[in-house]
């Protein structure tokens, strides 16, 4: 199968394309973040971020956690050239999820006062904003079906186009409405992103796969298709629920312990470290999971996993070191001077994000081989540990304690992910992968220490530049790394895995 024949090249090209799209999207995100910081302030940003966490929970519930299963089953039908099965998959889930997500959003709107109080401890004062936030749920949920179809076919250009158009279009709406309407304007801009993404992906599916995939047919609805996805749905629901609930709970702990403005600092540090590196997760689901599903043997899958891990370890450390080093000016540039306290939190959240990425990249092999329970429990450990650790550390160490708790459990989860994969199939970390990991840990460890010891200025920059030079020399000993970086820079084909 051609999908497995050259995993490094295809994966790197997909990552590069999605990263270029992410650069445009990041610019839109930065504009939205800057406008929110200026017009809403830390308290308003904290409220909006809590509403965003709630929205994520409803979007996950409305989708029944089906996305990874849709990608998996869609990939299998695509590889087998079973067009009828793909039609049944698309129609069944479009009908089911559209109806269910509309009902769920309606129930949420009716319970908006209760939800507002649970999120913000405000006795329902923001119930109207909760209801408004839920309006976009059906579009976001149904759009995931189209996204899954594009991902199953590994149609990266169409995914990139949808991401750019929706982020830029939503950014324009956001910029027009926030200065006038405040929080309601921010919510309408957020909704515009998902509406535009829905329309763009639907058009892409129509052009690339055919109109039959956009127009669901009741005759193609099959409960057997729903039942076949129950395991993936339960795993997906649990995973994203764990993630978003942990953030919501820790944010509420921060509000109770330190106040709503402190939560604005905490949630934005989390956002810079995770959301703005979103191309990584997008690549994993949109290209990497279908590639693992196509793997013809355990040896091929092990090679694919190592290839993906090395790619991240070659590409991300310098970017992450830059974010950690320049936390203060980044906070001032993309938010405002009031948000400079996010800088020390980035020293912990950013390397923790690398550990989460490595854990997810390894654990995707479990999804591809349908070992759903260990995959799910692994991330339950991460997010449950984060909540417990934050609850213990917040009263003693403040926001730094909560960030450190996340970093600790993200690192432990990366170790567990590799151990779990080893127990189900012969995954072995190649020497080059271990070398890349050692270099990344060394660079980010030195950068973290420099950030805590030195204020932003010459001393910190000198230490990090020296560490970066050492990392480059260490990494570029590998022929693969030299060839991959050179070809990525030139926009050419990266090397294949050996």
C-alpha cells in the first residue's frame, strides 16, 4: 500500500502543510487573543475560556466521541474500495449526530443557569452567554463527519483549506464584534469559525468524494454501523471529557483559591502551550492514524511510530525553547502587559505539552490496533492525576504548582504509553529516536532552568542560544535529521524511514 510505503515522507509533508495552515490560523488566534485581552481583560478572558471548556464538553458529547472511529472505519472502507460502506458510514452518523447534537444543545440552553453557576460560581449570572455559546454545537459536530471523511482519504490540502478559511473568516467576525459587543461578540466570532468550517468541509467532500456523501439518505442508516463504533465512541468521549473536565475543574479550583483574574492567567498559559501548537494533534488524527491503520505488519507500524516521534523531536524543541525563553514579550505581544505572569507557567506547560504529544503519538498505535481500553485509561491517568495534583499543589504553590502537576503526569503518561504499546505489539524505540529524545529533554531542561533563574534579557538569551547550538550539533549528527530539515526547508520530499 502506498500509504505505508513512505511513511516519513508522507507524514512530514502532511505535517508541513498543516503547520503552514496553522501559522495562518495562529495569526488569527493571536489577533483574537489580543483583542480579547484588550477589550475583555483578564476577568473577561477567564470567563470566555471557561465557556470554551464547556463548549468542548458539549461538542464531545454531541459527537458521541465518534471521530476516531469514523476515521478508522472510513480508512478501512477507503483502502478496501467499499464505496457502499463509506456511504452508510457517512449517512448513519450525519443523521444520528445532527439530531443528537441539536437535542443536547437545547437541553444545555435550558439548564444554562445551572451550568453558569457550576462553571463560574456566579449564581447563573452568565446564563445567557452559556446558551449563546451552545448555538454552534450542531455545526461543529456535523462538520466533524466531513472532517473524518477527508482524514480517512488523507486529503490534507482540503483539511488545510478548511482550517485557514474558517480561522480567518471567524477572526474577521470576532474583530468586528468584540469591540462593540464584548463577550457576546467573542462568542459569535467563535461560532462563525465552526459554521465556516462546516460549509468549507462540506464543499470539499462534495468535490473530492461526491455529492452523495454530503446528502445523507435515510435508506443508508444502519444501527449496525453505530454499534460497530461504540468502542471508539466510548473511548473518544472519555478521553476528551477527561481533558476538558480536568481543565474546567482546575480552573474552578483556581477561581475559588485565587480569583477569576488568576484563572485568566492560568487558562491563557494553557492555551499558548497547547492550543497554539494544535497542528501537532491535527496531524496525528488527520494523517497519522490512517497511516497506522494501513500498516501491513507490526514492524511497519513500529517504523511509522518511530518516524513520527523523530519528526516531532526534530521539529518542536527549538520552537518550544523559543516560546519558553521569550514568554514575557510573547505575553505582552499577543495579549497585554497584564498577562506577563503567564511566562513562568509556560516554562512548565510547554515541555509538558511535548510529553503529551509523545504519549499520544505512541498511543495512536493502540487505537489503530483497536486496543481501546489501555488507550483510554492511560489518559484518564493523565487528566485525573492533573486534577488531584493541582488540588494539592494550588494552595501551597499557587499557579506554578498546578502547572507542575500537569507536567509530572504528562511525563508519566508518556512512559506508560510506550510501556502499554510494548505489551501489545513489538514496538521498539530506535537508537535515533532515543537520541532525539535525549536532545529534546536536555534543551528544554536547560531552557526551563534559565527561565526560572534569569529574568528576560541577555543572560537568559545567552544560555538558551548556547543550549540550542549544542542541541543542533547533537541532532544533526543524524543523517535523517539533516536530510529532513533541509528538505522541509526547501519544501521537498523528506526521507523515508529505514
